């Protein structure tokens, strides 16, 4: 075990070791804690992990000492508080264990204070005005429920301590703090509801299994594309003659160079405990997917962030660049990050797995229907949770899934819900009994666990024992959508409990009360259910008739965060204060503005300093050619084609130039807008439309201009990597 951790994994394989030898060798998990901590420190740590309570302060020094000894034995020299600020990446500031004492002796030191809390100078992290008006300081605080781990980079090893990041005044400035709050609330609400069915349940955790899609391109080619380097996506580029029409990439073999890269980042992932399970090609050329075994939601979120970092880092070793952007290439599929979500009890029950007995059937139906009702009641918020400048290129932009939220159940469960809706009567009848006795468990695996019956166009699909939130973007931090999903299900379960208790107080039998409330929820949430093709135009029309929202752009979608009902939801459940919510809204708008602004700048720069010069050079070649032919005294007919190409080229050059100027003017207007929502709106509707116009002409020129003169690597070079 020890040797494995200290070895650098040879590029391309797992050093001939089984994955189990590598797995979690760099994680301070329960096993390591047992080995390196005193009994008392171990018990205290385990208790705080189980209960979710803060660590006892007096134990911190002991735990820090054990952690340091473990990390040093593995060769770590530095430690860092590892956190996920609202910038979309992870942050760390490394401190060495090394220090010099007052008397001049050099020692390695790491105490409880350093473990538990730090004050990173983080004034440059997004804070939506919170830190400006209140306190300039922010601090990171240890989250013991996510184990510390060691990252190996270059020649060094760093002990990483997962933390939350909050302002001195208490407001959260990161992804983890609200996530932990939402999980705690969900636990309370779900345990309460579980007690209708099983008094032994004392904890419910949300589980998350993400599926990460990504593209890989050659690093040298990517380096030659300022758009890929600065924006993570191509802003110009004509689709290749051979795109994904043939769909031969999907089950094709993975090219060896990429395979070596995958094995390398997988090995790094295994060492820090990320339980990767699958890897395969995706639909588009150059596109791939990996997915782990699902984990407790908080850990799964950390692991996804960590994996995204690892993928970027390891790609360098292989002279590759990984693209996590939702839409790196126009005309080929984009990338998502499906979030598979469920609820699991400490008694080992998946609450979204159909039951085998009438009692567990009813428990399953309760959580199933409550989730559907939550999505119905808060569809706009769920849409807002996945909104970003980059995801806008998927959602609502003729790509899957659409910006309209709906839930897919499959034919069998649709029938079950229809029956409850129609047949449950005032008094408990034989029919009700029959519904409860339906062996849902037996039917589901056949129908839903079978891949063929899945609706791959649905943004939120039930897949037999979990919901799959498919609309999440590939570059997103999973915490955003998870906080919203956890919170809306929490609120719905709380309401459900109140209503059922109310009926019980009125004298109804528990099971009947539950069925009645479920029946009303099924009725109320019916419009959110859709089994058909979500990509079709007919669905957009039908959804509009049903009154479902269709927010196609981020500035529009984000508004859902600050409606009265959202404020009430988040405040009442203790997830965000009004200030935090307003701040986050501001941060997300600002991020949108910045992203579009950077793209506009890069596009302008690409156009004027790459595409136009190349095109003008070609134009000159044509002119030389035409004047040459003319000077020979040839008839105009003999250089008609060249003249034609010249005219077309000149026209595209003109159009690009005019549109770039107009785009710059629009940007100036937008920048003057003080109100962040309006500025985002301006960027969305006044600046961004120029992207397509400029691109249209640039892509036409790419087809015309001499390949030798074209300064940017083309799609066919980028996508068909070997
Ligand atoms: P696929 O969708 O490719 O057929 P699976 O249905 O087995 O594969 O799982 C897809 C993803 O769902 C995996 O990442 C897996 O870890 C996750 N998953 C499976 N069960 C659960 C669960 N109970 N909670 C959360 N995620 C789950
Ligand atoms: Mg899936």
C-alpha cells in the first residue's frame, strides 16, 4: 500500500496493479484514521462525521497530529485547505508544514488550528458584494464529512483538507456550505416521512452518481486556437465533411494515446478515492464519458470537482487538452453531466427503488411522487440551477435536453400514478389495497432498468431506482443543481408530512391519509410529466399550452432565484439568507457577462488579427492572378471564376469587419449598464447575436481561403485525434 502511494504511476497503466491496490491509498479514510489516531480522537472524528456535528475543539490537535504523521509518511510536505469558490474551479493555497520557531530551530508543524480553520486572502473570489460591505475577511473551515486526501503534482505531494468557504459575517461564499445545509435539511425532512413506514430509520442521505462527458484535443493544436485556450470552445470553425453522421465513434475503439491518458487520470483518481467505473466514447468524434459508482452526495460533488482538476492536470503529461465546455464545437453534440440522484437510508434502503411489499411500495411511491411534485412546483428554480453561458448552447439551442423542465416516468409508473389518481376513493377500498399490492418492484426492473425503454431526451428521467437530471452542464459544479434539488424535495416532504398529519388528526387511517395526499400531488403535478420526444417542436408548443416555462437564456432563467417563492423556500429551509441569495444571483449574472464579454473580445481579435489577414492575403493572390491574366490580354471569361471568388471573399471580409465593429459598439453600450441584470440582458440580446453573424462569414472564408494560409487548426484536425 505504502509503496504504491509513493510511486509515480507510470504513464498509461496502473503499474500492473489491481485497482483495489491503488484505490484510496491517498485518502485519510476511516481505516487510516483508525490506524493513525488515538482511540479518543478516532471516536470523536467518527461521531462528528456520523452526526454531522462540529468537531470537538479539544480533539483537533490530536487529529491534526495523526493526519500530519500519516501525510508525512506518504511524503507530503505541504497542506492546503481545499475549497470550491463560486468561480467554477477549486482553490487552494499551499502552506508547508515547515516552520521556524522563535529560537531558530526548524520544525514541521501542523496543529488543530491549522486543520480546522484558515483565513485565505480571498478578496479576489466572487462574493456578490458580501465581503465588500461587511468584513474584508473570509475563512475556510474543515468539513470532516469529506476525508482529507493527498494530491501528487510534479515532484510534490500536498495534503488537501476539504473545507467550506464563508465570509467573516457567516455568509457562504462557496458551493459546499449551502450543499451541506441542504443535505442536513433533507435528512431531517426525509427521516420524518420515513417514520410513517419504518421507525428504525435515523438518517437519510442523498446519493449522487454523475456521468462526466468531455472532449479531448491535441494540446499543440489547441494552443494555436486562442478561442479554445481562452474560452474553452471554438468561436469559429466549419463543421467537417465527416461529422457524427456515421455514428461510428460511439462504440468504436478508443485510440491508444487517449486510452493511455484515460488510464493515467483514472489511476490518479483512484488514489484519491474517486470510484470510477465506466469509460466510453460518446456520440461526437473526440468526445468521451466517464462515470463513477455513486456516493453520498457531498463526497460525490467533491470527487467530481477533484476529477475535473485531475483531468486537466494529467492531460498536460500527454500533450492533450481536455475540454469540459458544454459546446466546444458547433454542429456536433455538446457535453452534459448527468446527475443521477436518489435517497438512501441508514438501514440500507434506496427510497426511490420500488418496494416488494405493500408497505415498501407505499414508501417508494411517497418519495417518488414527492420528487415529481417538487420538480413541478419549482421547475423554474431547477432550470435556473443549471443556467450558465456555456450551457445555453445546449439547453434550448436545438440540442438536448431542452430548456423546458419535465419529468419522464416510463409507461408502467405512469399507469400506476394514473390509477392512484383515478381510483383512490374517499374510503379505503379494495382497489386501493390492490394498488398497494401491485408488485411494482417486479415490474420496474423489466421495464425501466432495461436501457431500451429509457427516454434519452428527457431533462429529468426516472431510471428505475433513481432520477437522472440530464440537463446539468458538463463544466458545472454539481453542487448548484444538487442544492436546489435537495431543497425543493425537502420543502415538498415537509408540506407532505403536515398534510398527512392533518388528515390523521381528522381521524383518517395513516395509509389512507398518505394515499390521499399522494393522489392530490399526482393531480397537481401532472403537467410536468412528459413521455414523448423532448427535442421536438411539437413538445415546445404543447409545453407552452400546458403553461410550462421555457427560459432559453441564462439571464432570463436566473431570475427564478430571486422570486418571492424562492426566497421563502431558501430562507425557511435555512439554505440561503436573502443577502446570500441576492449575492449569488449577482455573481451568476456577473459570471455570465464576463464569459460573453471575453468571448466577444476573443472573437473580435480572431477576426481582425487571424481571419481577416489570411483572407486578405488570399484576396491579394487572387488580385495578382487576375491582373496577371488580364495583362496577358486574355478575355474576361478566362478569369471569371477567380473574379467571382474575389467578389465573394471581399464580401465576407466586409461583412466580418462591419459586424466586428458593430459588436464592439454594442459591448460599449452594455458595459455602461450599471444594473447587472440589465447588463447581462444586453450582452445576451445585443452583443451575442453578432457571434453567429461573424462566424457565418468566417466559416465561409475557411472554405474558400487557401488552406496553407488559414491560421487556425480546423475541425477535422481537432476532432479526429489519434
Ligand atoms: P447507465 O445509465 O449508463 O445505464 P447506470 O444506470 O448503472 O448506468 O448508472 C448510471 C449512473 O447512475 C452511475 O454513475 C451510477 O453510479 C449512478 N447511480 C446508480 N444508482 C444510483 C443511486 N441509487 N443513486 C445515485 N446514483 C446512482
Ligand atoms: Mg445515464
